[in-house]
C-alpha cells in the first residue's frame, strides 16, 4: 500500500510528502523481533520501499514510500496505534 | 459480464445473507458482517436482498467493469472514485464498460459494500455465495479476492431499477466510536463473581485491532470468576467449560482478561464460558466498530431483544417499500 499525499499546506515544504496509513492497527518499524528497522530517520528512501508494517486482523501490510527522498521523521512510534488517515512519516 | 480486479484491497470477499442451516455441522452462517448496509446497496441497484455483494474491509479493491454496470456503495464512510472522479456513496451509480472503480482512505467504521445490479454471480455453496475463507468455500474459490480475478456479475433482474436513487441520511447507519451494545446474559454468567459481572456490564471496553469476521477482541479491566473446582473435561482456567455450542454473538473471556465477541465466521463450539450473547439486532452495530471504539455492554431481557429485532425488521421493510 502506498498512500502518500503531497503536503501543499506550506509553500516552503512543497517538496515534503506524508506517508499515510490507510488502515487502523499497530505500526511496526521492524520486519520482526530482533530485526533492524526497515529505515531510520535521515535515511534515503526510494519509491516503493517498505518503511514499516501495519498489523490488523492478523495480517501484516507493508507501508511503502511513493516517492524518492529522505525519511525526515516518523510521526508514529514503533508499536504505536494508527487510524486510517494518520500520518506515519514525513519525507522530503 | 464481470469485474476485473486490478488490486484486491485488504480483504475483499463475496458475501450475501449467509449460509443458514449448517451451523450444527460446524459451518458458520457467514454473510455480510453489516447486513443492513449490504441490503441498502442491493436496494439501490434493483436487486433483492438475496443478491451477493462485495464486502470491502478498510482498503477496497480497484476494479474495472467489463460491461456497463449499475452499482452502489454503502456502509463505512469512504471516498468513491469512478475514473478518478469523486462520486457519492449511498447513491446508484451507472458505470460504462471499461470504467474504473476505486476508493480513498476509509473515514470511519470497517467495512463498505459494493452491490451490482444482477448480483455477484459466483456459484452457490450450501445455499449461499458467502465466502468462508477458513473453510475455503463460497465466493471466488473460497478466498478473498486476488489481483487478476474476474468476478462474474449476474444477468439483469426483470424488475429493473427502483425509483429510489439514494438513501436518505436518516436511513444510513451511524459509525460511532462510542457505542452501547445490548446483550443477554448467559449461558455461563453464573460462573462470574458479582464483581466480575459488574465489571462486564459497567466498565468501558475498548475494541482492539484484533478484530475480524470471526471475532472482535476488547481490552478493559478484565473480569473475576467465582472459585470452583473445574468439572471433569473442562480446562484448568476458570474461563474454561466442558465444550459446548457457541451461540452467534457469544461473548467469551479467555483467562478473564479480554472479552471476545464471536461474529459471523466464528467457530460453532468450544471450551470457553459464554458469559453473554450480543442480541441479533446489534450484530451489525458491532461489525461497524473500528479499533479504539469505546464499548459498553448493557443487559436486556428476551422481550427487549425481540422488540429490538422487530424494530430492525420494520426499518428494513421501510427501505424496501
């Protein structure tokens, strides 16, 4: 799933994008216990790259970036609860 | 005529009014989790209430219709797009061959329904087209839709399209994050201590993300059981009983911590005490709840439960009149 929305609320941040969760559930930054996070703040990411998982109904859905850029900030903590439409991360 | 599935969504299944009459063999009734919303969609497109629809969970499919099609989307609030253009929910839509249907991010609730004139025409299994993924029966090959599926749509129905074009706001279901669910106590409420029963009925329970067509799990203060010597054949935990049949809508509390409401695809029996049962009139309400919903359980009598069922039947009849 890739539901990035261009954030055009601020002209100076025209190039920043939000990675939005289309699902409710639990957000995970790692593919499994004891594994390294998919991506860390400040890392370069490319379109289609997985940045985390959302667990709902015993299913794990990958959250992917839609654009190339830098992952500036996670808005949801590892193991945090997300609702549909919540911003998971900001990229630029 | 068919829907060509480009993207399947999270868990899109064919559902109808359910597979009634096989519960005693362990086959659950299944069917649309929110029957009222599904029937609204069927009503708008000129079907009967019996035609099968697509039940979409959180993320709907992206599909292209291979022929002209009359459709409607009802249930949880969501933006609906035809060829990228926003179109209304709860309204009849006329698609042309090649038109693409897709959805935005769900804005509340859990499930929305796509009805099409003629109905989704997969083969009936044990009298129903409902998908039961655990048993791998019904729907498309007994599973949720997958990319590349061609989902067959039935032939036009003789009675044509209704005058009704859209569902009035007052007739649409609500999607609240704070609900009161009516239950009848039993069959095993006598195993709860006084404090345990008080906790069940007077606490706030929060729906967790562990919720699907089989059951919905709630977090809260937990409950306390009476001390007793477990009977032969029951497990050692006080929430265990000698195996028994589960009524649809049963509430069990494994370990006494997190209540689970068994819904349409749940198992038909097992070894957990059913402390209460959600009345049939409130099963759609439970299905509409998204994770985080504050839930209170209130006990009602059989007379009140039957009155609530009649009220639902009257409301449904109003839609079809």
